[in-house]
C-alpha cells in the first residue's frame, strides 16, 4: 500500500496509453494504482473545441469581472499535481 492516501488521475482509461506495450492500457494502469492503495480518478474523454470556447466565453462575461491576472487551464485536470 505504498500509495495509501494518494490520488491518481488516469487519462484515457478506456484507451491505450501511448505506444509503449509495457505500459498497456489505461484500465490496467488504473488497476495497478488501485492495488497500491491509491484512490483512482479516471478521465475518459478528450477535450474538444467547445471546452476551450466555454472557458473563453466565461472569462469574457460579467460573471468573471473580478478575475484578473489568473491562468485558467482548460486541460481536464492534467496540470494538477498528484501526491
């Protein structure tokens, strides 16, 4: 249980991860992390143009009028640091 109390974000859990056969697919990687005690969060979709469009529309709206000088990553959580 080396990863107890850690969170693993797994992208493409239903797809192959890269082209390295040793890594296998996202589901297999998810199971490996879970066996080591990590809480696994699977993100199983790719971004599309609307994800970025909606973020830009929000930033241009009145609802974002108090937000200044902030980065808004639209990456489905890929930039999150885990552990």
